[in-house]
């Protein structure tokens, strides 16, 4: 009997050691992020509700506080009579780690978008896990790309919950499903077909990422006449919290949204088209990776460390997607690209269908995939979702159309136009007339390059939008 018990104990010990070793080298047995409408997802929302109650009561200079964590994404440059953080009034007072998101319209730092946000919400996840006391907590995701999940979860609509935010599109808070023009931007068909990390990253930023930020903030509104009492600035806004980068992370739905963006990135990475971003690409556009752990201690990573953690150091999976590094490395971009066409004739986008270019004078191998790059300018931030088609002949059916190139949305194009942000070297580029510009990049078959069209599903345009430049590169 004694030998049996010893053998049994040894066997159990081996099992435990085996599990510990397995956890050191893969994340199968650690945490799982669930869809918010699932039973498990609701349990995690309850834990998040508990943690945010604690975080909201912490002083705003505490790195574990709700205010501090939201400001790490961005904070308005000026807040007069700040009711939530009495000592903060302007950017000269920002704390360590604040104003660090990568939603810049200006340059290469946009390649950090997916990596930076993965680490940002991962550290937030650890904070919530500790403060909630729910040891199994993992940040749930809102899968709004699934038509069955397009109603905002109950807890975020309950005004007695710490996850409720009144400065949000009221239809969502009232339990209505996502609907209207935004639905076209939730079709992932084209996004998942891209084969370049940079193109995937930029288009993910546009849709569903930017499109959903705008919709959660103010729905499909193109007038700018909707008004909300901004709970962060104490002023009136027409974007809601989520529709403006400096206040977006102060809406609790932000974290569920970005958990889903992280999941969609991982699904593309796991697909045959998925590519890893190269370290050389990221270091070419230096960006800080400063966060705080669950004990409030500052954590800073080099770009190389951040990239390695993002691909090899995550301790969670999604309930339908395994988190792992892509099998295929990326390719360095911009070094040997050949310009096949470049035209700078301004074209106004002011009708439902705008013919940008017809009969492009190109020659070569029509089996190639090339990059279509559009630089557009505007007088004020355009609202809604724009669609780009190449050589369209089948009507404007959306992302499932083989002649569809991608979306244009404009979330995040205004928060780095001037002031303190420019000191980071990422001010918005301007035309000679002083109009802000934004650049979009798409992958298209070379054989399709003979007509480019911009389509606005609801036909409602804002922002005096102009295509300033069209480039096609190989």
C-alpha cells in the first residue's frame, strides 16, 4: 500500500510538473478570452465591472486608476475645470505613459498600431484580474462582425454598472443592434485577403477598427449635429467618447472592441495570408512601449522586446482562435518598390459614385498584385464609411465583391494636427493650401487597374474630400 501511495504521489507530481512545463512553453492552459455574450464572457464582464468600480475610485495619478489607464491611450490637450482629475488641465501636465497610442495620420508609426494595442490591453487585463479577484479573468471581446452579436451587452447598457457610459450612441445604449451603413464595414472578406502586414494593419485601422469607434460614438451620423455631454472634458461633443481618440479609452466598451481587433489580427496571422511584421519595419519608426503592471510598477520595452512578447509571450487564447506567431515572416516594405503610376490631379469626392481615374496607361504582367495608394485631403473630418473599387463592373456590393479594394474611414485623423503632439514628429501632413491629408493603401490585382471609383453607400458626404494623389506601386 505504501509503495502504491508513493507511486500515485509521484505520478501526480509528474502530471503537475508537466502542466507547469507546458505552461512555460505554450498558452493552452492559461487564460481564454470569450465573446461577451457567452456565459463565460458574462462572468468576465462581471469581474470587469467589479474592477472598474475600484479603478474609478482610485486617484487619477495612480497608474491602476481608470483615469490613468484611459489617458495612456490619449488625453485631451486641454480640459478646463476638470471634474475627474482636478490637477490635469493641459498637456504640460501629462504623466508617464500618457498620450501613447499610434493613431497618427502622418507616417510609418502606424505600423505599431496592432502591436502597441495588444500590449496595452494585455496589461490592462492583468490589472483587472488582480483588482477583481477573479483569477480566471481574461478580457472578453465583442464580436460585432457576427450579425448575431450586434447588440451591446446588457451590462454596458445598465446605468448602474461601472461599464455604462452615457456619452455613447444612444441606439446602442437602448439595446438596438448595429445597423445601417456601418454594416458594410463589418464584412471581413477583403481584409482577410491582404498578404502584406502593412496593408492589413492600415486597413484594419480603417475598418472595422475606425468605423466601429465612430459608430459607437455617434452612429451613422454624417451631420455632426448630434450632441453629447462629454464626461471627460465637461463640454458638449458630437463624437461621443469613442469617436475621438483623446477620449476613446475612457469608454469601457473600448477594451471589448480592441480585444476583438486583437482577435481578428490573430485570425489573419493564423491564415495562409498572414505575415509577421518585421522588427526592421518597426524600428524605422521609433515608438515608446511604456505600460504599468498589475502592481502599478512601470514597465518599458524596447521595440524588439515588444514585438517578441506580442508574438511569443501572450498568455491567452481566444475561445475560437489560438494566439501564436505567424509561420511566414513579413517582407521589408518601401525599399525597392517601383512606382508604376503617379498622378496628382485633384479629384473631388462629392457624389455617391466618384470616378477617380479611368484607363490607366499601364503595361506589364497582369498577374501581379500591386499597391494602390490614395492620398486624400479634407477641410473637416469626413464622417461615415467610403468604399474603394477598381475596374468595377458588377455594382457596388461591398467587401465580398472581387473588385472591391478596401474602405476609407477617418477616425484618428485629427488628434495630432498641432501643439504638443507635433513634438513627437507626427503632425498631420498638410497640402500647400493647408488642408490635412490622410493616406490609404490597398492590394489590388494589376489586371484590374484601369478604373478607380469611390463609393459612398448612403451618398452623404462631409469634409470637402479631395483625392490629392494616386500611386500604384509594385
